[in-house]
C-alpha cells in the first residue's frame, strides 16, 4: 500500500 496526495491535496491510497 502506498499513500500519495492528489492534485486537490487529499490523501489517496494506492495498491502496489
């Protein structure tokens, strides 16, 4: 699981 921020500044979780 990887955590990143989208262009809106919201935290998103990506599988990988």
